[in-house]
């Protein structure tokens, strides 16, 4: 089974990738001679794999079916993946040090497995079959890209064309703060790793293009929960109670405004509410109100100060309206800060595959990503993978029920990562 699978992958390798370039000459090889292109048959298989994941989304720490599907496909290719201790997510090493080659830390490729708890509103054959769950952030694409990268690199390794071993990291629960990356790291995902890379789907970037940035590319993201309490009463006598609806409304509007005057505006500290609940009847002043939201920050130093600043602002506004505040501040993730050398590696890899014009500058976003936790241990970089169909002017944003991608992005992502593995020359 394993031998026949490898033979099929070799047969599907495009003729443009031959003759094979010796490993030592890859750095200066022209784009057309760089191996690791995605075979047509495997490309079709990966699209089918992505659609299967899309139809069967699993929420964070419940990705058992997804983990089993990845494991089965890697084992079919003769690889030995290891499931993470929690039972979801896995890691897989590919390749062996070449005779005479110096052993060095691995280059890792990271994917996230989980879906979001929102309904899929698209009308497509591969629409989610799970009520209230959808791959609306592109994690099915990330997973498929890293899987495809592993399958192509495994074939290259059998041919002696993989210069150094690499690691695939499939982690659970990226959408659950503080992120499944921490569990993956605890489970050994970074043992022996010296560098790590990832891509994230970007619906603003056209398919076939890559958004790249040195330095911070995402923001910090924390979760904030506020409960307000006070004596309720009749709406005819608000002076005898705590007007909880007004208190909650003022916390919702005044806390973000107050913070904007207590932090350098360049830090980008922003509180945005996603939930406000209070009251049950038109003529009853409620005794309790609850608010939930996120705290996002572009600057890592301001992020470290954010909990104290937010606590003080909420307490002050609540006290003005005679409400008692209880605050739960849940630390999330720091910003993803791309290493210059590794971002440059991704740029060279994309240039080798699709030309320098395929790489574009990208801005720092206010979105959070637990890929940042890996970068607390090893240098790395995340790029934005274009998934918007050419000529498409619609806005299908991340975390929306109608989010979808141009599946040609899977080929782009796989060939980007295989080129990165072949061109990787760290200064160690």
C-alpha cells in the first residue's frame, strides 16, 4: 500500500520538475527546475479532502474525526504521525538527515483544525452537515495545505530531494482562548524545532498571491466578561434603584472611549462588545446586566498593561451609576510578530513559484491568532494566503456563515511550503 501510494505520487509529478536538481544546488535553481510542484491527481484529492472537512466541521478540542482523517492519509503515505496527548491534533516528522549533513533544528509547518460555532449559510454541495458549526475561518484549507505539503515532501524525501527533515503540526482549538497552540507545545510540537511557518486565508487577497509582512501581522486578543449588579425596582421610581439598563449602556459606550484617552493611540487598544443582556419586562428595572466582548491591541507592551487599565475603567463607569462590577478578564494571545529572516524565506519561496509580483505587502490586522504562542519559543512567520476568486468583488469575510474560498489556493499553499522546505538555509 505504502509503496504503491509513493509510486502513484511520483508518476503524477509534473515533467516540469525534472530533471531533479541536486539538493546542494537548490538555492540558486531557477523556478522551473525547483521540484515539489503539486501533481494534478493529488491536487484533486486534496480538494476533495478539504470539502469533506468542510462538510464535517468540528469545534475546538473535539476534532476527533478530522484528526483521524489526517492520520489515516499520512499513514497511507508511509509516514508515522503522532496524536497529541489530548486526543485531537497530531505532529508528523518527514525525512532523515542526509549522510554527512549536520543535524539541525526542524522547520515546522503549522495548521489549525477547528471550526466555528456558527451556521453555514452557503448553497454549495459541500455545505456543512453539522448544525451550528462551519469552517468559516479557512482552517479546513490550512489543514489541507499542510497535509498536501507533507505528502509531496514525503515523495521528495524518497527521491533524496528533501535537504533536511521537517515537521507537520496539526493543532486543535485555535478559536478557543488562549488557544490550542499551548496544548500542542505542551505535547511536544516544538521539540527539536528551530523555525515555524503558517498561512492564514485572506479573502481580501486574490488567489495566487501572498500577503507578507515583517514584524507584527496580527494583534493581541483577550476576552472580557462584565457583570453589573444592583437593587432593581419599578421603572416609575428609578431614583430608588440602580438603573441597570443605563449603567450597562454607559459601560458599553464609555469604557472604550475612556481607554482611548488613557493609552497611546498608536497602541491600537480597542474594546468591542459582542453581547449585552439585561432585563425581562418593560416596567421592571433589572438587578443584573452582563456584557461580553474582546480586548484587542496592536502593541505588546500595551497588551501587558491592558488588564489593569480595563479593570479601572469598568469600575469607574459602573460606580458612577451605583452599580457593582464583577470583571472576568481572560488572557488570550499576544500579537504574531514575524521574524525578518523567515518572512524573507516565504517571500523567496513564493517568488520561486509564481514570481516576485505574486508577493504583496500586507497590513497588521486586529485579528488574534494563537500562532503567536509558538513564536514565544522559536522564530517564525505567518503569511496571508489569497483565497478570493479572480475578479470577485463580493465581500465574504472571515467568521461569516457565507465564507468560502477559491480552492486553487490549496495548490498555491502547498507549492509555497514545499519551496520553503527546499530553499530553507537558516544561519545556525
